[in-house]
C-alpha cells in the first residue's frame, strides 16, 4: 500500500470492520478481538506502517497522520471494503477520526476507544506535551526502550509489569514505528498534533460510539468526553478497566450489530 508492505489479516464475512491499533501496538494484540469481530462481519486488521510485521527495514524516517490515513484508505479500496465500520483504539482512534473526516463515504460507522485526541483542552495538551518530552528523552538514552517507556509512563508500571512476557516482546517490536511517529506530523505525540475544529467535527454524520474506561488516566477519559460533546451523532459508554479497551467489548459488538444493516434496509 502506498509503496509499503503491510501485514494484513482478514476473517469472517459480511459488513467490513476495520481495526486500527494504537501506539505502541500491533494487530497481533487484536487477535482475540479479531476472532470475535469476525463473527459480526468481515474483520480487517493490520500492522500499521512501521509496526512489528509492517516494519520498514529498520527505518525510522518520520511517519505522520496523513501516511496512516492514506494507508487505511488504500487498504479499504484494495479489499473492496467501503464503507466500513472503523474501530480505532488510542492513536488508532485519532487515525480513524481523520479518516472519517477526509473520506466520509468510506465509513459506515465509527468506534473510538479513548482516541488520542489531546488538543481539545489545555490540561490534556499539557499532559501529552510532557509525555512527548519524556519519550524523546528516553529515545535519546536507549531507543530500544521507547515502547516500554510509553506504557510505563502513560499507563503505569503496574500495567507493564502485568503483561505476559510474550506481549512485552511484541511491544519491543513496535519501537521503530513508535519512534517514526514521534518525528512525524499530526499524531498525538508529534511536535505538531492535529488540531480539530468544532465545525468540522460537527459535520460528521455517521453513527459514532465513543468508549472510555473507568481506570484510565484522567487526560484520556477527559479527552474522550470532550470529543464526544463535539460529535453530534455520537453516543458514549464507559467500560471497566484501563486504557487498553477490548475492541470487541460487548458494547462495541452491540453497536456494530445495530449499524451493520445495509443503508437502504
């Protein structure tokens, strides 16, 4: 896609469901969710540009929001999967939102799992700016620890320490993609993150579900709530647990089933 090779996994039949993972992450971390989502439609997940099985030959050239949206749109077109229900978690939620704004015809419905949109209020922006500075400092000391550092810093040591060893190893494989995004444009930890205007958000007409978690850091929950207020077609739900919200949560599956019928049904 767009000159890069992406690792893509497809399962199930019916309405297309596109899953966009966060940063640092991989479609490998959506395996269980993808199996469940495939019972509700044709589930498409992939490692985003630079991550794990879509690595760019060790390159950490800057990758930005536009690159990820271009890749997602090209993938949907290549798989004849338009319009799709698009699910994005964290940074994937930011990408999903931009995809819907740029190409609303490509999105039947939108699911945003604590999307990494931190420009809607000063407190969230300050939190994200501080995290970016600390991650850049960690990169300068040991680039191989960037993914681990983000999890520990943003979500707490307990979250990292509770991860199985195999999952920690998977996170290590996302370092190049994470570093590439740090030096790109428009993403949540970019020097210049995407600024969303109230008018453009209000123009989104497709059904939208915004999901927040009870135990997430306050900036993540607050940003989700602020974004939902600006999306007139959105509904919100709060689920137990932390920021790594299950993409096949029962609330998500119920939303998918409600909006999977053909538009003229």
